C-alpha cells in the first residue's frame, strides 16, 4: 500500500485527492480515500479570448497549491502526480504555470491531451459499476472542454474503446455566448448552436449506439444533481451514484438559465465559484443527454463523484 496524491488542475477548479493505493498480485489496483478537496480558482479566466493565463488566475492557483502541498506533507504522501487540462493546453504563457508548480510542489505538472483526460476520467468513473451494465459512455463536462468516452469494465480493469475531447466547457461557453443576467433566449439559442457544433466531432469519433449506461462526472454534473435533489448544501454522499432522468436534466437546466446570478447564488448547494457558469454547464449536459437519448436510447444519467482525479491516483500504480 502506498499513500498517493492526485491533483487535477482544470479550467475552473483545482482538486486534490489523497488516497491509499493498493496494488494486488494480479496487477489490479484499488483506492481508499483519505482526503478530498476542491478549490475554484478559475485558471481559465479569459483564456478563450486572450490565449493566455491571467496573472490573477495564476496567483489563485498558486495559493491553492501551497495549501495542497501542506496537506500532502501532513498526510504522509509518498507519490504524487499533478495533471493540467484544457486551460493550460491552450495558453501561450503556460511556462509560467510550469515554473510555479515546480516551485510549490517540487514535481512537474503534466499537460495531458484531451484523449488522455478522457481515458483517466473513464477509469475513475466506472470502478463502482456492475460490469453487466456496460458498455458505458462517460461524459466529463469541465470548464474548458468536454470528454466523451465509450468503454467496458469487467470488475477489474477498464477498457476504453473510443474517446474524444472537444473544446467546450462551462467557462468557455459562458464567456463566449452567455453574457446576459439571466441570458436571453437569443443567447441561449446561440449557445446551443455552438455546443452542437463543438460536440459533433466527439459523436462522430465515439459510436455511442452500443452504450447501455450513461455516467456523468465532474462539478457541473454533480452540482446539477444537488440542485435537482433540492439539497440544502452540497452533500457528496447524496450525490454519488444518484440518477437524473432526461426530463429532470431539462427541467433543472431551464431553471438555472432562468435565474439571475444573484438568485443562483442563493442556492446553497451551488459552490460560489460555479454560480456564474453553472447555466452554461447545464446546457452542455442537456445537449449531450438529448443526443444520447436519440443515438443510444439512454434517458437516464448516473452521477458519479469519482472521475479523472481517481484515474490519476490509479495511474500511480
């Protein structure tokens, strides 16, 4: 058993998982959670428009990493891996980010490809599923990108059959299409068009017709579940492995898009750092869900709290 730390630095949030990693004689691995933490740092602030990481965004990320490093030392972490995804892939000044992470953590941050991001998300998401419910289609809606992955799980290992990452996420879509408070019907229609265009290559690359279970992961999806359930605060235990029907996804999306930022801020289950972008994220989830209903006959989404973060930790085996 090895105590490991996984850090996932996305466009909107940065997350830490400390876990005990056990590798069995047959080469399979399992995790036992020790500590999970999330900070909204909005690293991708303005990247879609400027092509660069903003100084204030780098400062917020550095502050979070300093705290994560303290936690890792206190928890006795032996191995660590940090990956960075969409915002960092797209930034011209990403060397500033690398220098900062080396200085704080003493390890090199890895900017992974969209396809690798998709595979790690799939591995993390399917571990608690019954193999007979596969093949699985896993959808990871992030701040700057969305991943669509199809594969199977035999109870021991995950096999990815097809995966594709596209550059549309809750931060990117909100900054590009949804300035209104609340957004207008015209803005929402434009956002749907942008989302459909962005998602088309993913559905071309990933044939979802054989999928039998739809799993949604990451903060947008889990927040939608919290809102749908009417939770008075964000509760991972109530959210993990909950389900949302297509009707519930549509209803929750409409509700969030109809509210002002101030009104969304009054919903305690929504993290303050997601208040301004959750409508855009919900719209992406709704669009994906509608496509899966048409293409694969899937009308229910399983919500998982386990995702790329767990995949990163398992990759240390």
